[in-house]
């Protein structure tokens, strides 16, 4: 684990730091389940364009997360990726072939019924 990131074979398993602005390292290709779950200090996260996959609950219940930058390289975002991160007010996702942002929610371009939001799943 280096720089508060538990990374193995290109997979980010857990962030344990206390920074407010987090830039995920370029060596990461997959953000695993619950990697940032319940991180209280994180306000902003930037994901590098090396990432293609964001797993279940990756950024869930980050109580102070306000800004999330997702690159167009991400081809999969789990439905509960940002669940419970209710202060999230800026999601930046430009030029993606797979997703778009509207009304602070992430929608799949292939399946408009897929909505990824901060709301609790029902």
C-alpha cells in the first residue's frame, strides 16, 4: 500500500487516506467494491483515464463527497457506485460512449432505465 491506496494488479481495493482532494493513481484500472465507502474527509475525487470499471459501492456513503470526475474510458459503473453520497453535486463525465449525466444522476446510453444516483436503492 502506497500513498494511502491499496492497489494490487491494477485494482484499487481501498483508500485509507484523509485528503479532501483525491487523485487516483494512473496504475489503477479497476476501482473495486467499497474502495472509498464511508470515507468522511474526501470532498473531490478525480479518476484517471486508465480506469475502465467502477464496482458496487465504490464511492458509496462518502458523506462529504461533492465532486466526482469520471473519464470517458470507464465502460462500466455499478448501479450503487455513488449511493448515499448525498452531498455529491458535481459529476463530470464528458465524451463517454457509455454514460451521460443529467440532473446529477448518471444514465446508461444503452439502457435508459439504468440510473446511478446518490439515492438509496429501493
